[in-house]
C-alpha cells in the first residue's frame, strides 16, 4: 500500500528518513517495521514565524518496495535515418527541442556557435582572472547557453505543472539530483550543471542526432516565404526546418533580422544592478534569528517587489550563497549576473535589483544612456550584415526596431568605461547610493574581476536610479536591516530578458511571415529562465514534428 501524508517537521529532522518513519508510524497508526520507504514528494520551508518549520508531502510505502528511480524516464528512439531539422543554439531551449524532436522521431542537427561545456569553462575562468572576454565563448555562448554557468534555479511561474515536471524528470534522467523533483524551489547549482548538459548531448548523439560546436549560424536560406536551412560561418549549409533558439545575447541575430526586413518587434525588459549582501545578514533577516541559518537550513532567499511611479522595481534571479559574475559577451562591455554552487556556500547572497523598462520609455526619451555609442558603430554592425542598407534605413532601424537593444549596449559600454576599461565593475554601497554619496571604500565581494568605487547614482539613467533608490527604501522599511551599507551595488544588470520579440504565430509557432522557422526560447521573447526556455523548446519541437508529419 502507498499512503500520502502532509507533515510539518522541524528543519533538523526533515532529511532524516528514520525519524520520518517513526513520525508517520506514531501519527498515522502504522507499524514501523512495515514501512519500507518514506519518499518526499514536496518540500518547502515556512519561515514566516521565528519557529521555522518544514512542510513535507510524502508517499509512505507499506509492505511493498518503492520504485527504484525517483524520476519517470523518457524513451529516446534511434532517429539516425529519420527526417532532419536544424536547431540553432544549445541553450536549454535548443537542447530540450533536440531531445523532444528525437522523442517524436525527427533527427536534430544542433549547431552551437560556442564550445562544448568543458572547453567553455576555461574561457569563463579567464574572464574572471584576466579580464578576457571571448565573443564566442562566455557566460552566454557555448554548450548549455546562458543556463550552463547559471545559478541553476529551476522554479518558474509557469502554471503548466505537467510540462515543468517533464523538464525536471528529464534533468534527473541526465544526472541532476532527485531533490529537484520535490523541492519547492529546486536548484541544481553551477558546479553540477555541466555534467547534466554533457549527458544530454550524449543522448542526442547516441540516438543519431548531430551536435556541432564552433558553428555559428550566419544566415537563413529562405525561398518563397519558407526557410530551407541555415548557412554557417565555417561555410556549411544545413538543410531543414529551423528551430531558432539563440538566446537574448545574440545581438547579431537580431540585427540580421532587422537588416533583412524579417519581422521582429522591440520588447520591454528590466535593468538595474546586482546587489550583494553578506549571506549571514540575509539569513538573519529572513530566518528572524541572530544565529542566521544554523546547521540545518539552506542560505536564505528573498523576493522583493514595489511599484514606483508606474514601473515595477524588483529583485530578480536571487542567488543565496552565490557569486556575482562578469557576463559580457563582447569586447568593451561590463554586464553582471549571479550564480551559485549546489551547496550555496559562499559568504555572499546577491540578486538583480531591476526596474521595468518599456520600449516606449526608450523611444520617447524618458530613459537615455548618458553615454551614446558612436552612431557609426551601430551602422557598422548593420552594414556588416547587409551592405545595401541606406543610411536612412539604418537610422530608422536603430530608432524603431533596435532602441532597447541599443540602450542595453550603451549602458554596458558605460559600465566598462566607469569600471576602468577591464572587467572591473563600477560599484557603490547601498546606503551611499540612496544618499547620493560616493563610497570611500567598498566591502569585500564575490565578483572576482574586482570593483571600482563609482557614484552610480550620478551617471545611471535617472529613470532607473531614482526608482531603485525609492524601491530600496521601501524594501528596507519592510525588511529591517536590508537597506545597509554592508551591501554593495554592482553595475549593471541589463540582460534580464530579450530586448526584441521574433514574432511567431500563436498556433503553429512558426514565424509570422516565414514558414518552417520556429523562433524559440528566451531570445525569441517567449521564455525567461531555464525551465520556461526548456518548455518552449519542447513546444517548438512538437509544432515542427506535427508540421512534418
Ligand atoms: P540561451 O541559454 O541564451 O542559449 C542560446 C544559445 O544559442 C547559446 O548557447 C548561444 O551560444 C547560441 N547561439 C547564439 N547565436 C547563435 C548563432 N548565430 N549560431 C549558433 N548558436 C548561436 N535562469 C533560471 O531559470 N535560473 C537561474 O538560476 C538562472 N541563472 C542565471 C545566471 C546567469 C549567470 C545567466 C547568464 C543566466 C541565468 N538564468 C537563469 C537565465 C537562463 O540561463 C536563461 O533564461 C536561459 O538559458 C535561456 O535559454 P535559451 O535556450 O532560450 O537561450
């Protein structure tokens, strides 16, 4: 027999199966010796009161063994001689699209501009230590996409529980811990992600799919309103319908679409800074205890949101016990983001603190970068793609199609200049920022390239800095101790989602004017985060396979 119960236990005992057996036997009148397994189905921390409790939903197996694997395995057939489709980009969207194509009997040819996840690790380390950014191999580009050296948080606001469970099960099948299936806030950790990603690649290849690294798509082959395949920088032509999952940092892809008049539209996103506190401080605040998390609780999380003059100000991608990382994807940029290892054991906790920015805010001039990238640079980027564009057309594209993307680029360049033209990032203590005061010194940080004290308040667009300042004051009132000079703001976080949408038909998921092209994942503007990008990858694969059949 299998019984399901809800338990409320203290943090010390929540992971002790023997204790749970005793607890269940006592409270539900079962014989301890008959219980074979207590399997946790759901686990969440209730930290609202001083006495912190763990809520568990468990399956109790009585007189019969529990199934061996915690996850539900997916069967991947051999597709080596099946019809092929091209998947561009090996981030979560592209990888899950490729796996789903295999499940549905289509052979995926997956191309990725960057390197495999292990070679990529070396390039990422060099960004931290030697300030070198490789435009093809960085925190955004390479096997696993932006998801590889990410925090690996797997919770999503998606209401499609079935789709979320499927993604988590596939991740477990490829080596992720079974805990992600029951934790209310599942998390893999940057140290465990590469193995999972490598195992996914092995499944794709074992089943007859192909994976090509160092292979950048440079153009789409389109005839009579239908995509026929892609061209690559190393001279390959690959034929088939195309799932385009290139992520939000592939600015050359957006410019390619703009230059060739393929429909895309500007989209809003949020921009701000990374805010880093000592993790013990966040633990003390969130767990209402001067002892912080103690021995049995994980590094504490937080989530803040406020509405400031008609725009959202909120914490984004919170990384308890994590690191702030240099996430630029090109030269002369400083962009920050956050990640954490599986044990969330660093001395810091960080999150993006960002302000909602809409396309109309940029087009109306309500938000402007104080530093404007030379217009010739923007023109140059479009000319490289298509020499035939007239100067008027280039101006029009930059003004109406690419303004949010251009703003991101300008702010990232500005941070690079303010940091000292390396990966050193400009930074200011939190209270100093609110009071408009230059920080005379900065606290220790997890950001390895280093920080440069800079009056962020003076040079960040007022649209962002004023709202952040007001938001911080609200957060500080609601959560005593949060607004503190022990926290440092690191500039800037500009890539919370994509600045453009590659518009697709809602039913067929194909581009609105090009058949056979499936804009997919975060870069297409239809997902945000690892799990939602993976779900979108599966959906695009299903739409493509249905069309083929
Ligand atoms: P991406 O992951 O961006 O993948 C796109 C891929 O396409 C890249 O590998 C790129 O190299 C490739 N590509 C681009 N252009 C071309 C081309 N022309 N030819 C061939 N290949 C190309 N999300 C979470 O849910 N939880 C987290 O904890 C989390 N932490 C993060 C931490 C960091 C440091 C970063 C940078 C991001 C984090 N994110 C997190 C966001 C998450 O990683 C993204 O939302 C997700 O990876 C988007 O998936 P995607 O497949 O749509 O795009």
